[in-house]
C-alpha cells in the first residue's frame, strides 16, 4: 500500500494495484482476453482483416489510456482533500475529521481521516469543508 501525505509518497507497503472502486465495465484485461480468444478461434480461410485488427488494437490502447487518466484524476482529487474536514459513512459507520493523507492499495483509493487515522473510501465522503 502506498501512503501519500501532503502530496509526497511516504512509503510503500504491499503491492500497489488498481484504484478503481467498482468493476462496472470490461477492463483492459477482459478486452485483451476477448481479442486473443477471437484470434485463436478465427476461421483460417477467412482471417481477421488487418484493418479490423488495427482498429481493435487502437481501441485497446485508448481504453488503457482512459483508465490511466481516470486513476490520475482520482489521485489528484484525493490529494486535494488533504487538510480539509470531511464527513463520510461506510459499512463501519460514521467518520469525520481532517484528512491527513491518502492510501491506495490493491482495491481502491482511501482517505486517512481524523486522529484515529481511519481509512475511508473517497466515494463514501458526503461532506467536505
């Protein structure tokens, strides 16, 4: 898990991973698996046209770039909350306090909130002051 406080990385613990919170669409891995399966089972007498193959690779590249951009925007948004008071509700109940930093591990980006340094998902924040 990477820990960032006041815009600087303090340390790395564990494996860093994907910062998205929910999987609602095909990921780049799903897209690549689909493309490989399509190539594996294509008719050898009617292979995939090079134009179609190039279009699929361009789509894959665009998808990957958009996902990377989304990660960066999420991180910048979370960093902008450092030092601000937030209120949040998650499965563990209500949390409130000053955001001391951010933490991101394998699952998602989290805020370090209050003196007890509770980890709260950015999506669970309902008030910022």
